[in-house]
C-alpha cells in the first residue's frame, strides 16, 4: 500500500494525477484542509442563521429560479432535490478511470474551504475514492456551464443513497446499487446542508477529468509518435539531414527542437543511416516530422498550463470568502478555458494521426526497394494494403471530430444561462480522438516494422531493442492473416512500453 497523497498540502499537478491513478495511491485530507473546510462551514451557518437576505443557491432556487426564496425549514430538502433533479445524464457510461479523476478533482476543489460543505461530505468522497466505489455517470448532459451539472449530480447520488456505483472486485468492476454499498461499508446517508448540493454540482470536474486523462495519454503518444516515426524513417531509408539541430536552432520552437533531438537519439549509430541514399529529399511526412510533431508538443505544454490552473481552482458558485466576510456569486463554473484548450489539443493530436497515416501510405507504396504492400507474394497476398484503409478511415473521423465545440452555445434555464462552453462535448470528442490516435499509430508500427525487416540491415541499438520486444508479440507477416489481432496486440504493446522520460 502506497503512502496516501495529502490533499491540501500543495498544488495538484497532471503528473500527480497520473501517479495517484496509475499507482493506486489513496487520498487523505491535510490538517490545513480540514480546518479550512470546517471554518468555512461554520461561517456559512452563522451567516444564514436568522438572516432573511437572499444568498443564491443557499436560500434561493437555482438558475432561472434564483428569485424564489426558500424557507429555513426547507434548505436541506432544497439541496437533496437539486441533486435528484439534475441527475438526468444519458448516453454511454463515463469510463471508471475518468470517474476516479472526477472524484479526485472535486475533493481537491472542495479542500480550499471556499465552498461551504461539511467536512464529512468531503471525507465520504475520499472514502469512495479509496475504496474504489465509483459512481455510474453518463457522458451526455453537461453544457459546460453552470459547470458539469448532470455528470456531477450522478457522481454525488451515492452520497444521499441514490443511484448506482461500479465497485472494484479483484480488479474487475461490478455494478451495484448505492444502498448496498452504504450497508457494505456501514456508511450513513449524507444529509446535505445548505449550499452543499450546489457546491457539489457546480464545477468543471467532468471536463477537467477528461482533459487531465487526455493530457496524460497525449504525453505518452507524443513520444510513441516519435518512436514509430523513427522506425518508419529507417524502413523508408530516409535521410537524417532534416533532423540536424542547426536547422531547428534557426527556428527555435521548443517542441520542434525536442522532436529532432528525440529522433537523433533514437537513431544514434544506426547502420541503416550509413546506406547509400539515392534520393535528395524525402516526402514531407518524413522530412517535416520535427515541425509537425513539435507543434503538437507545444500545444501539449500550453494545454497543460491551462489545466494545471483549473485543477487547483475553486469552480463552484457562489464562493465563500471567510476572511473577507463575503459570499459572492460569479461564473467560475464556465468551462470556456477548458473547452477551447481541449479543442486545440484534439486538433494537435489529430495531426499526429494524419502525418502517421501518410507515412504508412508511403511505406506500402512499393517505393525505395520495398515490396508492394510489404509482402513477398503480393497479389496472392494483400499484405499491409487494408490496414492503411483502416488508418485512413480513422484519420478522417478525427478530422470530423475536430470541429470545435467551443464556438457553439445554446440558451438554457429560461435565458438565465444564455452562453455556455460546450466543454463537455469537447471533452468526450477529445477522448475519442486520443483513442483513435493510438489505433493509427499501431497501424504505422505494424507497417514500419514489416518494412524494416526487408532492409536486412540493423537499426540503432535502441530501435533493435524495441523491435526484439515487439516481435515477441507480433510476428513478421509471411502471408495474409487476421490483422485485427495484430493491431490489438500493438496497442497493448504501446500501453506497456517503458518510456524513457529523457526522450519525451
């Protein structure tokens, strides 16, 4: 069992999220965070005690119903009704790894002590996280302002004994009723107090969780793209002149320089680079790898900075400022920064897939002394012909998915909420683009390793080491077979590859 990660001691980073999720690190609240939460709750209770002043979401209705005053005797019912009425998500279930990040990010936001929640509410969320009790949430229902209302409502249903959860059973998740889980852990139903339902439902944790997961995966694929491209460079007998650092220092985009350095390290001392090159230049999909892959790396850095700010923010409404004696209603739940950033990230990842498919196309074309479709008996065998079709179809879908969500909006709540971010749509589209990219790169890996085998010359030590591991999973294609299995094995290989962080 790993030592717990203490929420409230320091800012959370994307790397922290990756470690917590992948290493199964439990959470705990720091003493500092506990004191902030209790102090804020006490302040809020004192503020509304005996006061008739309307405070949005505390003693009023929500959205367009904000002018409806709620009596003190109905405040608890108001919060329960809020969660129940907003749990109207639909569509596919949110993957459990995304749900786990949602819980983590909601806990992080509430720990700042500006939301007015009870300490036991936050501790229950931590208990759910640590015991892998992951609420069933649906992908459709959020406009990305006023936060991710429907998804977060489903996330919070188990607190009040409603809804369903997925619970881990020896690594496999099984669906159970929330009431069964409360009994299993001897947990009481949380009676939500004034503002608590609103604090739980307002927020950007659905968008943020998808974005954080996508950033973690994207960093992996940034390196894998360089690795697979290096194998393709060797297979197509390309020149390394375009990767000379003098070129990239003269146009010093950070990502471009990093990509060129990666390729040079990956292909260091390659015997293939000593072969005679009868061509003066290579196609753009090879020659411009630093420029294209590098641009994606720069987008990753930008988007990561946006999300590092977001995951360390208070995004519910209203926000309670104890020291300033203020409870202020604003719009920190609006997902525009995330929506635009995720649209940008999706475009950059789509381009990694686009240039990858072009390299695959070149490899199977019968050029550079390679057999047509990379198989010895072409005609009798189709070889690598149809995997390129598959890559092309996925690339085309990614282009369609890259229509930006952030430029869209629709009026809701009777005109009170008249501009929304559509960040949830940006999030789920990005998720699909990330998964699509993995499949496109798997097809390039299949083609590149097949082509390289026809060179009969060794590549660099690093590439040869990778190839030896890969060939234990996917054998050389002597004659036609079911390629779906090879694609899936390659995806599995990517997911277990040991990434050298110095090269990323």
